[in-house]
């Protein structure tokens, strides 16, 4: 009797073991709608295909990245955040300001025969460039005025603006302004300051800021002077 009971217990134990072995051999089933992609693939779903295998020592790779970010428009920061660290570093290296250029251009609207009277347009421009010499963004101020040799004969028209030519950098508007002089006076002076910033979005936030200013003065004899700070 005791032997039969022992054999019965052993039989049950063997049966349970066989069931457990069979269950462990069945592949795990995914929940409805659950992705079976490897984690490293899921983490790169938003990364452009050619970004994952690019050679970052090649300037063409950086230019390709910048083009992809430009095409992303308002979502450029999202695409940037999805890039691998080495690609992000290459983007920032491309977008880093390494040199600044300034230029002044003057256009004569009309000058009367006596040479002492006329109208001019003067524009001052500051360009921020990367190591390749490509312009990243620019700040402008322009003044249109008329003169008679002794004084300014109209109310000068002043315009100011910023332009950005690459992704992630943006012009955040004017943060400073002053004007003095004008019609029936010897001179007119206009000073302006703007703000540019590079922001990568998300937890990265804004990395670089620039606060340039431009100071211009035009005179009653048609001449002008200007200075600036690159911020």
C-alpha cells in the first residue's frame, strides 16, 4: 500500500515537471499592438537612416545633417534630440560661431546738381559665420534720409531686422532701441540691439546666446558713421 502511494506521488511530480518544461519551451507572445523590435532599434526610429552610419570627420556629413534639420522645420529640435551623441556634437560644431563680418552699403536716392543736397540710404550688416565661412545669421539696420548740406531735411526712416539661415538658431527680436536728432538737425542717430539664440529643445534647452548692437549716425552733409558689438 505504501509503495503504491509512493509511486503515485512520483507520477504526479513527473507529470508536473513535464508540463513546466513544455510551457517554458513555448515562445513568449506579444501583447496586442506590442512592438517586437529590439530596444536599440526602437531608440533610433526617429533618426534618419544615413545618420546612423555617417563618418563624422567628413564635413559633408555635417552638411547633410544640417539639411535634414532644415527640412524638419519647426521639428528640428525633435530630430536633433533623436540623433546619436556624436552626430549632435557634429551639428553643434557646424553651428558654432567662429568669425564675424561687418559691412556697410550706401545707395544714393538722388543728388541735386549743386552736390550739397540729396537723399541717401545706408545699411549696416553684421554676419556671424562658422569655421567654414558660411553665414549662420545676420543683424541689420538701415536708415534712409535727405539732407541739404547743413541739416537733415526729412524725418529719417529707420528699419532693423534679423535673419537666420540655419536650423536651431533663431532671432528672438529686438531688446534695445534709442533714437536722437532728425529733421532740421545736423544729425540723426539710431541704436538697436537684438537677440539670437541656439536652442535644441527638450531637456537640452538653449545653448548659446548672442546680443549684438548696431549704432548708426547720418549727417546733414550726406555722410554717415557706424559701429557695432557682436554680442
